C-alpha cells in the first residue's frame, strides 16, 4: 500500500485524487490532505516539505518516498499498464525535463490557475492509524 499526500484545498489536486480513487478503489493507495497534521506528523513530514508538491510513500517502508513530478510518475507506474506509459514518457528526450518544469509551474500557481476549495477534501480512502485503512471506507464516507 502507498500513501498519497495531496493538497486538499486545491481544485486540480482534489479532482486528480478523485480520479485516482475511482481507478484504484483503495487497492494500492490511501490518501491524506497536506492539511492533515496528525498524518504529516506520523510520517515526519513538515509543511515546508509539502511546498514541494504531492508526496507518495510506501506504507511498508515509509522512508521510501517520491515527491512532485516523481510522485506523479510513480503513481502512474503503479496503476495497471501504467508502467508502459511512464517508461515511454521517461525515455523520450527532453520530455521528462519539460514535464518536471510544467509540474513545478502548476504546483506554484495551482490556486491562481484552478482555484482553491472552501473546505479541505477528505478522501473516501483515508489514511488512518488503526491498521485497517481503507476497509469499509467507501461505505463510511460519502463521495464529495
């Protein structure tokens, strides 16, 4: 399992998380907004860390982390057949560099480009401390 830490106040970020929730259905990924301080504390992540973009970490080895465009690529790679597309993307000369710069621009201007939510989005597949993360989550949290 993997933990995705996203900006729960960013319209683009939330819509991408909702898409990922639909595709994955909690099989590989659990989610926590960057605004969830207890989850950040549990993984030793600071607000300053979050400024560099979304974070993906392995729940089996939390020291194994990806951030920003690297996190987006790793999420894509972990989806069924995703590695084919990610490997092709990474192998094209200059495309990865351009993708990294595009991610940075969107990250730094996401509220101006896509707007900011009035409330922080809480995933239907949330992070939790109980060890039973995701079990029954779709029944207990209505989709927004």
